[in-house]
């Protein structure tokens, strides 16, 4: 394997690890939204910033999903 192929593999591994981190963060935040909605009557005010972050994560994930042909 030459240097450029090795670098490409390292970037792919790095990108895939980033993708996995985004998936984990999304799952965790969705769980938090569920818990907040169960425990607080004024939950929408509390979950709005979390839902915005989930939306950003979905956008970031889409880039990786396209790169890795996951969609």
C-alpha cells in the first residue's frame, strides 16, 4: 500500500469514527428529549435547543452517509 492509499484509509477510518460518534450523540439526545417530555410539563421550551442540535447532527450524518454510500 502506498502513502496516498494509506492516508486515504486513515481519513476513511477517521470519518467513519466521526460518523459513529454522531450516531451515538443523536441516539443519546433523542433519549434525553423523551425523558424530558415525560418529566416536565413545560418540556417544549426545554427540548427546543436539543431538537436543533439533533437536526444539525442529522445534516452532518448525511454527508458521511453519502460518502460511505449508506443511503
